[in-house]
C-alpha cells in the first residue's frame, strides 16, 4: 500500500464534510467505546491484568533474540519453515515464491495488518494470482478497491447502503441480482460467494495475533471463523507477522487474550481463538501440507531500546483510535497508510519516513486518552512529542513555526521577561476583543479562526491572576 500520508491535511478536510463517513463513524463513538467501558467495568482486576500483560511483553522484548530463535526451532521441529524478511519487498518476494512453487492460482487471506504493510495483494495480483480477502470487512474494501480504515474493523467507514450497492454491483455475476438491504442478508450473501473461494484455494495466508516460542504455534482471533477456513483448507498455509508478535508461553497468550478482546471490541473473548502448529500430521483429518511463517522486521529492530521501544508492546487492539477525537472525526483513510489513529501517527513516520508524514505527529491534541485506554500502557503522547522534536531538529518544519518556537524558547528561558511580555499581550488582546469577547479573524491564527471564533482573554494572564489570588505582587 503506497503511503499518501503527505496529503493528510487535504484528506482530513474532505473527511470532515463527508456525510456518509460522519454517519458511519458514529459506530465508533457509540459502539466500541461504550462496549469497552462496560466490559472493563465488569472485571475489577482489569488494571492489574494490564500490568501483568505489559510485563509479559516487556520481558519478551528484552529477550527478543532468544525467543525468536526458540520459536524458529520449534516451528522447524514441527515440520514448518521460518523465513526472515528485513523489508516488505523481501517479504513479498518470499510469499510470491512460495505460491509459485505450490502452483497456486487462488490465494485466500485472513485479515492481517502486516499483510497490508507488505502490500501483498498487489504483489500477488502482479504475479498472476487471485488474492481473496475472507474477513467480511476486508472483503468489502477489496471490492471497493480501498485500504482498511481501522485495524480491527476495516470497513467501519462504510454505511449499510454503500455495502448494499457494492454487493449488488459485484455479486450479480454469481447469480445474486436482488438488492439486499438488511445486515443478515448481506452477510449471508457474502458467505455464499466466499464458500467456493475457500474450497478452491491453493494457498491460505493469515496474520498472527501472537507467536508462541514454547510450541512454535501461531495464534489468531476472529469473530467469523474465516481464519480457520483459510489456514486449514488450502494445501499451503503462510503466516505473516512482525517480529514483536512473539510471546514465551501458552499461559502468556491466555493472559494477553483477556485484555485484547476487551480493549478491541468490548468482548470478554473473541468468538474464535485458533492455534496453528505446523503442517498436517499423518493422523490429522485436515490442515495444510506446508506451513510457512514470514517474519517481517521493517524497522522494528531499530525501535528496540530507544525512545520508541514501547511501540513494540502494541497488540493491535485499536483502543487508542477508538477513543481518539481526531480519528473519530476523520476516520482512517486520511492518515494515508496502513496504521491509523494515534498508533499510526507514531508508526507511519518510523516506517515510511518522517519527511513524508510530518503532519501525523502534529494531528493530536496530546489529551492522553489513548495512553489511558491502551492495555499495554504505551506512552503514545510522549512518542508523538519525540517525533515533533525530531522534526524540529531535522529542520523538517516550516520557517514560520521554527521562528515562533525560537522566540518562545528565548522568552521561556527568561521568566521575568516572559511574564511581562505575556501580561502585556494578554491585556492588549483583551482590549482588542472588546465587547464581543472573541475574535472572528486574527493574524497568524487563521487555522483556528477559519472554522471557529477565538475567545478573547479576560484581561490578565493566568500567572498574574494566580498571584493576585495568592496575595502575591508581581515581581
């Protein structure tokens, strides 16, 4: 998937006035957020459980090389193969090569953000294969030729009416000519169309929520069961995952699952939790004859031990974006790449370059809600500030903003001068605000006043008012 993060401001403006998108995004505010709150409230030990889960991930990251090597040995002992990819390009070449050796024509896919990171669908199509998304949300956006707008609900930006028209357009060739307008009927129609795809697939590709070093297993959680059909019916099963997905034991997976579903969809557990451990054995009734795991780095190893280390604890639950007022307002496509919302505003600059995604770290109010709800306690606001600092240091910001920050820095290092100048500025703005008490237009504040009035100060700075209330005079 090609990054268009450089067009964030333009895309955000379009999203804000898109009535269909705004109507669809209401599900985020009324669905995921309230469901998470309710299910967390029913589990008094949730915060303690989060602490244990964070400890598991942190321990694993501090010993990542050990657990990755242990995982590879277990996969090989089980009859599978592990492939290491430094870049998305390497990962694509590995997967296309496996499909060619298998003589594949059709490739079914479970939902995988790493697959999106690799842009694997485009690579498969260019190589002559037919990739078929089997997760309902991913299937919808594949028909629409759009990227996902959410990491767990890829088609959350689509309304029911839009999906009706999409299915009517694409399913007529399968004999479904009647417009279905109710959700159960739409789901049933998609299942009927996908059934033949499942049965005729030569290769199945899934992601992995977790990789278990103890057993060499990959773990996926779904609510549709499509993951099970994708990894058992085809002759070849390919797992795609980032290096950070590794965990030490099955007991650790059990702990992490308890916080994952609650944080993601407001469920106590996902409907299906599937462990895949190697290819079919002689006494197995089903399963693939070949089992491959493609582990992608793509900058992850460079995050270890630096100021972005915490990001590797992310379990891709989506809680940060569900609770983000910016994401709730503009959806996911405005972010311009695979990862969206607060976590995307950190990951995209690290993976595709800060120079081409510089607006993302600044598309945040730093209200801290994302860190508050994150099951891994990831300090997203702090990392966004670090990226802003990098922008300034690398001279990626505008001259105007750099000059403004330099002026503020000069004053901030001189408290007495700062107080006097700010006091005079506040008093002047209060006088200019006059009886209206607000500004409809203001020089250097057009980004604010173009869409809303700017409240005028009340005549004294906060520091001066504080001193008066405390009975202290201005120094």
